[in-house]
C-alpha cells in the first residue's frame, strides 16, 4: 500500500518505471481525444466539480487512462470525498501513476500523471481515509470506467 511518504519520495527522487510508454504529438493527441479530454490530459485543465461523469459513480470496474488505456484505479478504492471529483485511496498498481511537485496557483501540491503516457490526471493529497491516508483527486475526463468482464455467464 502506498502512503504519503512514498508519494513524496517518488515526486522528489524518481518515479516507478512504467510497464510501457506511449508518446504522441500534440496533433495526434488532439485527433484521438475529445476536446475536454485534451484540455485536461494534455494541458492540465481542471474540470468543474460535481458536474463530471464519475463524481457520484460507484459501480464496480476499473478506471483506465482516457489517453492510453492503462489501468489506473480500481473502483473498489473509490470513495466519497465530498470534493466534487472522483477520489481514490490507492492506484491500481504501484507503477500506474507518476508524481510531480506542482507549485502552480500559489499552492504546493503533488500532481498525478499517467505513468505510461504522461497525461495529467489530477492531484494527490495526504487527507484521505485510513489506512493509506491518500486522496487521489482525479478529473473524470482523464478516466474511462470499464466494467469487469463477467466470466462464465455469457453463453446463450
Ligand atoms: Zn495514459
């Protein structure tokens, strides 16, 4: 389980090696993504609180990066943070997220990015629930929820 000290260590020294890397030009990303996804993932925009797709969604499944399809979060770690954005306590894997210090907007925050494609996801804060104490505050536009495949019940 990752804790705040792990997040700070990643941001300060080096992030976990991603399982693969996806690199595209601005034009390729613009062609691939919706305008709203492009603004968030590639230009670090923040979507409106509450008025976003996954804020109040608690259905099971996996949340993948809207840019490259990498699995970022499991719905089992999603919780109601009353922030207006989807919030998670842990990434799907230690190497799923890249962390960078972000001093923009006169705040000291830790930015969360997709470790595979570098897309901006949101920020991580140390005010989440026990036991990890982490709150991954993520833009819905950077995520796509994929339901778990049902196994064994698909025959007709
Ligand atoms: Zn990605």
